[in-house]
């Protein structure tokens, strides 16, 4: 029995929304037999930044009883730490919104910042956030930076030239805070702007006025597109045959939060027109196989199944991962 793939399948089954009695009963039985696999299980959840979500799912499904004490204590501690961290990030985000509003700027919250503020995850401690992404009109960025500098944020002076044409300006940090703030000129890198157009994003975003704060969030359709583009294209998960658990969790959370407000026909049409439909199909097949995601009407062909098979092979056998990495390096050279 391959311990890596056995552990991987357990992680996916726990994270899946399936929670009928038969599924829970079988999962509980299997967990009793999986004691030797816990180092691999936690290796996957940590690497994919889903340990907090995994712990929350174990509690929700009521299957903690047969998990050894040491993994329980580790996951519980990480979950509690992330709950405190996300509370601090939420306070940090609200402060940034308020000071930007004070100089007439209404930011668009992107990715994790939007999930955090809009409560996309039902359990606010289940998602691990790394930074706070805010989309600002380019003409307003100097004022936004000056305003945030006024409350203690500074950029790292190293590598500033790299960000001249980047989708966001250099990340800014403040001592004592958990996350950096990234002020974006664009949602995506320049060669993907034809997919998620800057003006279209602004026009379809929705303004919120809550607790004395003004901010905007992307439409549900654009949220899903941005999540897909960021993980599968920008972070090269598709190109490297990498399965990312956190993006799939984000997809599930967005579907749970917005449901029919997500226009899947529009997403397919836009990405098909711009030559990315095959990549989308890869992404959706992975979501289907991992968590049973079926919200998008899709038919999968041999290409998508082959991509999925190689992606799973990378998980099962590290040698396959090394081989595909070498092939990608050769293709780029």
C-alpha cells in the first residue's frame, strides 16, 4: 500500500462536503486503520495550507474520536492560532479600508481579503491567509501608499525594480502585523488582462457600505475566474501538474456562498474565447474528483483525464514529480 496516496485520499475525503451517514460511518472506520499514515496526512495538509480547514472538517463530521492524541493536539493548536491570526488580519484590513476611505479611495478587495471581509468561509478560522490584496486605481496608488505609510507601513527596499511592471506595487509591511498589504494596479499579470479586463472588473464589482467603511468586491463570476487564473495559470499549477487543495477549497467556499450567482456559462465562454478552456477543464476535473464538485456543467475528455492521472502520479511517486519538473525546465530553456 502506497502511504502517500492513502494519506492523500483521506485528506480529500475529509475536506469533501459529503457528509451523509454512510460516508461518515465509513470515514470513521477508515480513520481507525490509518494511524501509521498521520505523518503523511499532516505533511499534505501543512504543505497545502489546509490544516485548519482539515481540523474544522473533522469536527464538523464528528470523526475525531479515533485520531491519535498527538495529531489532534497539533491540529487544534494550529487552528486556534489561525483563528487569532485571522482576527488580527481582519482588524488590520478594516483599519486600511478606513484610512483609504479618509483620503477618498474605495479599494476593491481581492482574493483572501474579500473572503475574510465577506465571510466566504463559514468558519472564519478554516482558511489560512497570507496577505491582503487591494485593487486601487493606478492614479490613486501614490496617495494610497502615502496614506498607509502614515500609519506605519513600509516596503522592503530590496528588489523594487521587479515591481515596476508587476500587477501590484511592492508589498508593504508594518512591524507587529501578521500580513503584508499588496496594492494592485491590475487583478492579473499583463498578459492575462485580456481574460480579466481591468475596466470590466471595476464596472461589475459591487460597492459595500458597512460599519462606516466603503469598499468593493468582485462579482461572484469574477471571483471564481480570478481564483482559477491565480492558481492554475499564474502559479502554474496546471503547467506543472500540481493539485492545489487550497484553491479547490476556495472554489467550494465560493460556490457555497454564491451558488447560482456564479455565471458558469460566462466563465466557459470567456475562457474558451481566450484559449484557456482546456486549462479550466483540467481545474474542474480535479475539483470534481477531489471534492465531488459538480456546479459547472462540464464534459471531460481524454486530455483532461490524462492531466489528472499525471497529477495524481506526482502525489503517489515523488520520482514522477522530479521527472516532470526536469521536463518543464528543458521546455523553458
